[in-house]
C-alpha cells in the first residue's frame, strides 16, 4: 500500500510539473505575439491569402473583396480595416472583427466576440482573378 502511495505521489508531481512547463511555454509564445496596427494589417494582407495550407484560405483582394475557400466550400464577401482590426464579412454567424498579431511567420486573428482564434501564414494569392 505504501509503494502505491509513493507511485501515486510521483505521478501527481510529474503531471503538475509537466503542466507548469506547458503553461510556461504558452506564456513564452504569447509574449512573442506582436499586435499589428490597422495600417500594418492593410499593408500585409492586401493582395495576399491567409491559409493553414490544408483546411482553409482567405484571399484578401486589394479592392476589399474577400474570397474564402474552406473545407471545399467557396464564399465571397468583403474585408475592411476598422481602427486596428480586420473585419470579415462572408454572411456567416462568426462575421466580425479580429485583432491581428504576428509571431514569426504565423498570424493569429483573435475575434473580439465569441469564437476561436484563427492561425495561418500569408502567401501570394494562388488563384488571382
């Protein structure tokens, strides 16, 4: 019985330490995020596409047209800069504005309302019109 308690204590400590290490790594990643201004967002996104290279891509045309390709579904809408946020309108329930942050080559769009952040990289539009 005593050996079981010791093993359980060791397992509990290892789990706790692992959790702290993961939490610390999350804080380091969050520290590397640099929030972009509206002018920086426009300069980087216009004429480019944001993609995870597998599931989705959003093509940000210079004229404000937004083309979405997600899980085989194509949509067309618009994108605008409002103050220091990018706002996406595709007639979806999660349409709205997002804060944009950059860490390395990865952009993170965080909604101001409900929803999960969207991560991706910017690249030239693969099917220019």
